[in-house]
């Protein structure tokens, strides 16, 4: 019988020569009188003990066995369990809770307003508003119309964040700047409709609905057109009977240029110096019977009711009759130089 060392040598030799796979190198029992453990490796040929008792350098290769991973939680190395959690779908709403500009549905049905006195004072930086000069920082040809459009856009954005992405136009006519240098007509600047106020009430389905004495609008707003907050503009702050209905248009009842003379458009909306020679054409955001003022006054016409006394900046909000010649401002007959604003999309 082989002794313990001889048996070990025989088994190792057999293993190396490819004997039966059932034969495995034995593990020597721990010697009670030895302080060292016999080192035996069972994977990798280079790690088997030599016959002289020495151990060769280990192979640097390591066999890594796959670890079962649930298919629903596969993620990159180093990621946490939170990475595997389902993420909320993109709703198009910003974290602030306000609709993003890309959320067209949230911005629908806001495409008309009367610019309030509060907004006009804020943007102009004056307690008297803009007067007839609506350039608002714009320069060059057409600056009056472009500035007025910018005023509409800024007011709309303040009222409904994101709505400034729409194309807003002031309902104003001008003597030049149109095709071949001709007139610009307000009715041709605002798209084809429909248009809605800030509270989604109908102002008009098309241009034919607008070119009436009063717009063919929702009964709640037809005779008191609302401001950018959807509040009827006659008495927006609840302080009483405010005479504020004169709205600059420079237009005839059909929405086209009222007169070729720049006096009817405050020099195409670039003039705010008080001058009794000027007579900007205005409409009425809410009707007033009896008329008053020049230019064939009509106390109900929302586009073309009468001539104001001048282009100067100023507000007259206390009922005092029609425009006063000695007060050549855009509001002398009851107003502050408001404008109508329309978006090209609902």
C-alpha cells in the first residue's frame, strides 16, 4: 500500500495524464501539529501544487460566473435601484406647473383682448400710457405697427405664460407699409379666426363676424369687450363707471384704413406730441348712446366710432362727454389709448 505521500503523487500524476474525471485530487486533512494549511486549488492548472510542495504563480485569469438578474431591473453597473424605477411620461408641462410653450392644447382659445390701462401703463413706464406712439423700442419703417404687435405679445405672455409664442397683431391700420408700399388694413393683419377671449368665450368665427357694429361675439362680452385677463374692460377693477372705451384703430367700420391722412393714424402710430391738428380714429370697446365727437360719431361702433382730439399721451376716465379739442390726447373723450390685440391662431 502506498503511504499518504505516495498516494497523493499517484493521484496527481493520473489527473495530469487525463485519467477518469471521477478522480480528483484529495485534500489533505489539517495536521494537528502544523501551523500552516495545505493550499489546494481546484480550478486552473497553474495553481495545482507541485510534487516538491511549492506553489507556482497563480494564473491572473478569474472565472466569473453569471449572476441571475431579473429582466425588469437590468441596469448599468454602478446604478442604484432608483434607476430601474418607472419614470413618469413627458406631459409637456414644466415643473413649475405652468404649461410649456410646446403644449398647444393648454394654450388654445386665447386670441383676443383689449389692452388694459394697467398693462399700458406698465409697459410704457408712464401713468399716461403710450399715447399715439406705439413703437415700443422699434425703429425704421413700420416701427409703429411692429411696436404695437410687441405690446400685444408681451401683455398676452404676462396673462398666460407661453401664449407669447403665438403671433399677436394689433388691430391697427396705417397709411403705408402694405403691398407695394400701400396702406395696411387692420382686418387683414389678424388672420382668419376664430378668436376667443382669455376665458375661451367666442369673439368672432371669421372676419364677417367682426365687421359688424358690434362683433358677433358671445353675449356675455359682445357689449363690453374683455381685457387680457378676460375681465370686461368697462369697469375692470370694480371702482365704478369708468369712461374708458375709446380704442385706437385708425380704421373704418370694415376694418380698413379710415383715411389716407396720417392725422388719423398718429403718423402711423409713431407720434405722441399733443397737436390739435391730429384726429386718430377710435372704436368703442363698449357702446355709448348719443355719440359726441367728430367724424360721424357712432356710439356703438367697436371699430370706427369717432375721431379723438389728438395723439398726446393721456387718460380721461371720468364721464365728460365727447373728445375735447383743448385736450388733444388719445383719451380726451373717454379712454387711455387702448388697442385691440388678436392672435393669428385661436
